[in-house]
DNA sequence: TGACAATAATTGCCCAGACAATTAATATTT
DNA sequence: AAATATTAATTGTCTGGGCAATTATTGTCA
C-alpha cells in the first residue's frame, strides 16, 4: 500500500528502496512550505493547548504525560525502560522523574533483585493524573483536527509513519554513507 | 477545497465553523496513533539529520538555521523582528543571538535612529552558512519524503496547514471559553 | 576466581524555549 | 513640558533534551 503501487520505480535494488524526490529545491526554498517548520509550530501549539487544560498546580506538563501514561499502563517500571519506551535520553528521564517526584506524582524504589535499577511507582495523585491524560490529549487532538474526515486523518497518520520509517532508514545508514 | 466539499456539515453558524471530530477517544487512546507523538519523533529525527550534515565546528544548529536564514534574506534586522518572524520568545532570541555571535556568524550593531533597537548583521561566515541552509534543509526533507508522490506531499502540507489554522482559531478563542 | 565487559542510574555541561521582571529609550497624552 | 504608556532588548528562573563521563552493580569469560 505504501510504495509498490506506482510506476517508474527504479530497479529496487534492496528490500525497501524508496524513490528519491526533489520537492524542495535550494533555489526556491521557503520556510513556510517546510514540513519541519509546520510541525514545529503545530507541536508548540498543541503543547500550549494541553497545558492550558491541565492548569492545576502539580499537574504534569506536556512532556511529562507520556512517561506518566507509560507508567500507568505498566509499559515500563524502571528508568531505563521508561526512557526507551519514550525514546528519550536516560539523563533527561532522570531529571524528568525528579520533577515528577517533586510534584508528588511518583516515587523511586530501589530494586532488591538488581540493586542497580530503580523501580518507579505512581502515587495516588500520579494515578489520578495519568487517568486524565488520555481525556485531555484526545480532546485537544480532536480539536486540532476539526474539519478533517476520517479518511484524511488516516492518511495523515500514514504519511507521518512513512516519514518516520524514512528517518529510521536514514539513521541506520547514516554512519556508513556520508 | 478544504472544507466545503463534504456533506452533513452543521448549520455553519459562523464564518469558519469546523465540524468537530472524535477520532481520538480516551478509552482507546494509543500514543503511537497520536499525531503529536509522531510529529515529535519526526522533528527530532529531522533535527538530528540536519546537524549530522552540518558538522564543521562553528556551524549553526538546527534551531539556529531559521534566524540565520531570515537575516540573510532580509526578512528581519532587529531582535524583535527576528523573534516575531521565527515565532520565538524575545528572550530566547537574545540568547540564540549570543550563541550565533559567539560562533562569529553575526554581529550586533546598536541603531542610531532608535537607541533601543539592535540591528543584527551577518558576518562573512554567517552569510556563507546561511547560503548553505536551503541546500541542507531541502536535501534532508527530500530524503524524509522518499517514496512520496507530489500529490501526497501537497496533501500533507495542506493537512498541516489546516491543523495550524485550527490551532490559531483555538488560541484566539482560548481566553474567552474554558 | 579474577579481570573485563555490559548495564543502570546519575551527574555535569551544553543548547533550547517559555515566562516574568527589569532597564532604557521612545511615544503618547493631558 | 511632565507624567504615563509603550516598545526594545536583556536577564533570571524554570522545564526540557542531548551527549559524555562517572559510579555502582551485575554478567561473562579466560
């Protein structure tokens, strides 16, 4: 569905060879046309919208909701697991947890089996906040998609996932080429 | 093209009334489906790709390319103008310029007409770097769009712009409601 | 077993952005 | 003209990420 339904594809030398494009050209480059620029603006707008809807003191911030949610659904319990699950630096996660702990939303408990690891537990307030997360986020994202049809939404997600796939493929090559 | 070509639109009470949607639901919320989450990952991947292609010491970072470019094309000359053009906080811009100046890419010149304002001038190195910007950015973004058709690219940009329009409409209401 | 490698968490040092307060200079208003 | 508002730039303080080093602990292997 993503690639093979289009003519004049090059020899397809590898497994997932993608047709190169030249939509952007240096001579005519415009920031407003840039998907990176557009996404940057969208993200900061979404973040702001989320935080104006979680305004109680002690509420998590926009970057904090993902770790909180992953903890709540049991997708991760240690710092390293959480960092991996959120695709975040371990050091950044340590400090994010410092802030969550300072807000009384979680607790660090040193593991007894492996004394290197720290298990993270949500407090009562943390669980309460984590339960709100999907409500706030789904509402905010729905608001930003006002006027979209379901097909358009699916298409958008598909495009974003394809870009991510490209990014991962590039990162994988990255070291060898260039 | 964006809104009026779909049936069962509500009475359209205002000028730009958009049909509300409920694609995301709290009960079934998944982070991987979230456009915010996807965009966050894409942005950090793009930023990383850009910076691995501008690796000479003294090169601008990904967040620095926009101010540099705006300066180069003459879209802004003062700190405040630049901050507005990049939709960035003035304080953040001051410090970003500190770093650009430390790299020898730009220079601050106090205005003589209005002694409050500081005019920013690119140095020779700054101009050279600014000229590279569109090449690097268009290459990186093209790479991330590998496999896209031109129509898909146009559609993607249209979706992003519609989301941004929604964000601005929400922010405009923001104060009154809620 | 003892040296060495791998892993977990933390810390320091960067860059980055938001918000609030401050200072200096210019506009406006009475 | 004097008081007041507005604007430009800066600074302080906070959250947030990335990268590199460090420390403690656990695994591995000769």
